[in-house]
C-alpha cells in the first residue's frame, strides 16, 4: 500500500489533510480521474524571507509552480491539462461569497489516483510547492470521474 504523502504547509485552505489523502488513496474506483482546481491567488506573493523569487503577484508565483511542475514531474504523473481559464462570474450561488470567489479554474486529468499520489510524494514536486504556497490564498480540489460518466443525469 502506498504511503500517505505529507505536505509541508499544513494549511487546510491550500493542502489536503492526512485524512483526505488517505481517503483518496483508499477509496474510490480505479482508472482515470480529473482534478478540478479552483484557485484564488494572493494579491502579492508571500515567499519565505530572503527567497530569490520574492515579490510579484500570487498569480505570477503560481505560474512558477506550474512551470516547475511541468519540467519536473509532469511526465511522471502523466497529467494532462484539459482546461485552464479565468473564472468570470458567479451564475448560481452567492456572488462575492468566498465559496464563489475564484480567479482560475484548472481541470487536470491523471491516469489514476495512484499517479496523482505518486506526484505528491515526489521530492522535485515538493521543491516546487514553495511557489504554490506563495501564490495561493486558497484552493479547492475536487476529484471527478472520467469524462462520459453521466450517472443519474444520463438524459441531460
């Protein structure tokens, strides 16, 4: 059984809890997953004191994380970006509420939950997290089923 990776930030608005990672590892079906990332960036990036990339916006810091991810573990995780774009407006829900206030939506497909978890445990991935932490004010990550899994909404 794969170990439960532990991330270093321990901020529940940015990192999964150990229980969430354990549930991802132990529950659910095999096969492809799509991770829906709702991202809210900091107005100003928050790097550790003395970090060479200090300054700039949260979006710029997150772009550094994405670049580092691509060149380090992107091939290993076999991640495929299905969609990335700005969140323009809240159509249903309370506009302006934290639950509906996001800057960007990112949909990423992984061949399996195992691939996603292996990425989280990779040392090169962990080194890139400094940019993610500097850039994100908060995030929500939802595991979704594969495309075409319609279930109860079959007729829609």
